[in-house]
C-alpha cells in the first residue's frame, strides 16, 4: 500500500459511474472524484512547498473539503485540520505552532500577514478543473498524512503525526468490527474537522462506498428527514446528537430504524441511553471508544449491550489493552487503574512536543489519560479521566459515576461533574445539570441519595441552560466553573 489515494484510481476504473459523494442531490462519480483528487494534488505539487509540508484546512463541511483531504494525501502533504468556526487568532495560533506552510480558508477569512493563505471558492475550483493532472506522486505507507489536534485550541495544542499506514489499519477495523465498507451509503453528519467525522467519511471513500454530505447545523427532525430522503444505510453521531433524537416520539424516529448501522463515539453513554438507542433508533447500534492518537480502542456491540450495559466493550481487531497501576504493572480484573493500549493504528508521538510524547507514548503503548477497569472476559469499564478524578478527603471519586446517576433521572438531559476547592476536604463535587423538563434541585439531591454513597453526592447541584461543548460534542469542563452561582 503506497498511498491512501491509490484506491481511488482503482475505483475510477472498476466503479467509475458509482456515486462517491452526494451533496444537495448532486452526485460526484468515482471517475470524477479520482480526476479531481489528481488535479488538486497537481495544484499543490506545483507550488513551492517542501516535501511533506503541513497544510492547514479551515474549510466548511463540504464534498470539496473531503476531496481536498484526499488531494493532499495524494500529493504527500500533511493535513492540519482546523475548525472553520475558530476565530482568526485561534487559527493563527495553531498554524504557527505546527509550522503550517499554507492555510486553506473560506472567502472572507483574513489571517495575519505572516500566515500564507489560499481561498477555496468557485474560482479556485474552476482553476483546478482546468489543470492537466500529473501522475507518479512519490509517497508510501510511512508518509505522514495528518496532524489531528487532541486538545482543542486553548493552552498548548497537541497533534499526533499519523501516517498513511496508521489510517489504513484504522480503516481495517471499520470493515472487520463495524461492517462499514464499500456496500454502505454513509451519511457524513458530523464536522470533518472532528476525527470521527473525517475518518469515517474517508474510510467509506477508500472502500468504494457512497458518502452523502449532510453537515451540521440541523435540527433532529431535519436529520431524520435527510436520512429518509437520501436512503442512507449508515450514520455516525456523537452522544449529544443521539440524546436530542431520543427526545422525539417513536413515530418521528421511524425512518432511523431503517438504518443498517449506527455508530456513536466521542463520549460515554448511559446504560439506559444505549438501550433506548438500540430499541428506538437502530438495532445495529455500536458504541466505539476511540482516541485521536490511536483510533479505535474498543467496541460495544448490540449483543453485548444487554450483558454489560455500562461497558465500552472489548478491544477491537489487533489492539491490546491493559489497566495498570502507577508503576505500569498490569492490575487484576476489576481493579481501577490507568488504561493503556497499543496497536498498528497508533501514532508514535506528538509533533513538536517531546515532553507530551514522553508522557503519553511509552514502550510502544499509548496512555490516553483514561481510568478504567477490565473484567475477566475482557470488557472495559471507563471510570473517567485521570485529570478529572475528584480527590475528596483522600478518596478518589469518578465523575462519570455521578453523571450516570444524574442522567438516569427522567428530567435530566445532560450532566457534567467537576471538582471545586474545599478547605476541609481538599476537593468537593459540583454537578451541572441541563434539564429536559422541570424538576427542583432538592429532587435531584434525593435522587442521588438513593443511588450514591454519601461521599459521592454532589455538594453543589447547579441547573444550567446548556453545558458548554466543543465541536465534537464533548463537555468543556474547564468552562463549567464559570456557570456556578456567585454565592457558591
């Protein structure tokens, strides 16, 4: 395997008239996609860019964006995904940190003069279409492909350098463990900046399937209508989007039950949510535990959800997982410790960050910072992030356990738990709750009393209009303390 884009040439020969990308009712065939990818690669290859130059991609979620990703891959350049919704300052900071030689922008984007930019618009595409495509691009499986940010834009961003060979092995797990392959008509309904949104869409094109573009924003009813109208067979959503769908009646959700495959990743679901998704949305529902640095870790299948509803499943194909103590010694089944894993899709380290690399990548293992336990059958049970553990009076408390208890209340839509300083106990527990229907704080406290030991009950329960989330749908816990009432 020389380059991920090699497969598009094969599809152009063998599947030339099959729809590769469908956008607003217009289809781009594999013959057209392969030609456009080669022309985009030709455009960048004729620029004065060094081999494996880093190219920022700050574009809207379109079929052209997806095509550009493969064009950069074809030419052997490194993709630096950048959220087009970031401010100019955020884009500039990330571009400088990783040494981007060029940033692809939307019309109207203005970055600092020292950041080279190129506007991608109708004129840009027209110029690309006039090019005579080159061939014989030099790259192989070890060629770097992607710098995918793993910590947003605040503080010091981290980006693992992922090569073509890593992505290929991640694609393999999609075929082997999920059945996401060339037979699928997949809806791309998450931002391409987000790792899952980008990787699943690229994987389907690699396999010869069809990607139907339907990017956010959209309402739940709009998404359901699009699923029905486009006759897609597979869909990936983050938990926040799935929770919004579950608020609708079964009649409204009926088109979703025609899906062959529904995938969730990017955050944990409660056992009740998993059950409801499988029963009300799609019977072939998989929860995929993954990381930016290493791709898939484990998978909870429909069959296993009934047996272990609070697990994230067992390790996927070719991945080894361990739970260890502070001295890197494997712990026996059932004990909570730091999770680490290794596999052929895992990056070797962070780009331009040796300190973070030494901390997270050791002896062939990647340490994602999650706490977990593994039972005798190999099922993984997450217990939260190591950095999020609350140390109350010397006792470790895992926020995910409290969040799950709160979210089992029928009136609670979302919950996030963080530590707050305590003079007496070191740290105390604050719970932020977004309601789907009216309920008072005392009722929520009583609910926790019935389900949690006294030392795990939140000292503060704050009702909020919305829990701040990033583009991947994950709660931004660093921003929650600002939502606390002033008298707390």
